[in-house]
C-alpha cells in the first residue's frame, strides 16, 4: 500500500503515489537534511521546507507571513523564504488535506488537520533531525550573530544599487570592495 503523502510503498521503495513523482514523494528528497547543495543556491530542499512549515503550523495556527518571519528569525536574518515559495506550498499542503485555512481579513490563517498531525507524528524523527541541522547552521558564534550583519550588508548594497546613480568610477570601486571582502572572507 502506498502512503498518500510520502509516495513510497510500504516496503520502502519510492513510488509515484498521489504525490510521488520522481523526487521521492510529496515531501521531496530530504533525507540528507534541509540543505539542497545539489540544487544550486537554494537553502532548503523543497521537501524539507514543506515538513518544517507543516511543523510550524503544527505548533500553532499561522499566517504565511508569520512562517516567513519565523524562519527568518531562526536564521538570524540570513535566510527568509520568499512569499513565492511559501504561499504555493501552503496551498499544496491544504490541497493535500494536511492544513486548512480560514480568511482573516486579507490574510489566511493556516491550521493543521488530523491528517497533518498524523503525518507530523510519523515524520517526527526526520523533522527533529532537520530542526537540529537548522539550529546548528543558524547558531550564533558566541555573541556574534553573523546573519544580522549579512542582512544589513545586503540591504545596504541593494539600496545603493537601486538608487542607480553610480558612475563608472563608483561602480568599479564598489566591485573592488566586494572582491576584497570575498577574498578576506575566504581567508578566515
């Protein structure tokens, strides 16, 4: 028998159940943890992110923005999923019967269902492992929260670029600063 949510047969073989497909099921291939190094620049494997989001909703009902904000806080500002990643995922979780939503003004409040709780319980060990990896990756070093500095750096850089008033000399100088900073970081 196939599990409706994980796309695997009872014998553990990956199948193409209701949500299976080539990526190992509804929650994707995340056995290596939340970080999808093979997928380029993504911080999370999509399956791991779905499981973490379902876990957050399992703690308490949440709006999409609350989920984004909660993950950003966990990563000390160094990472926040985009609304374009979270809102379609919430719709997918709802379509799968793992969460329900209710309109609250212009926002939707997502609440876990019995099926969602059952899946979380079934996946507790995996979710705990993913959360431990997140905590380890996002932990401050002593009192230093590097994520805050990264966020502030990015904000300053993008604000400067958006103004669009750089001449060629300023652009070259900015590029040189970035190259120098990268080289210094690599030597740490």
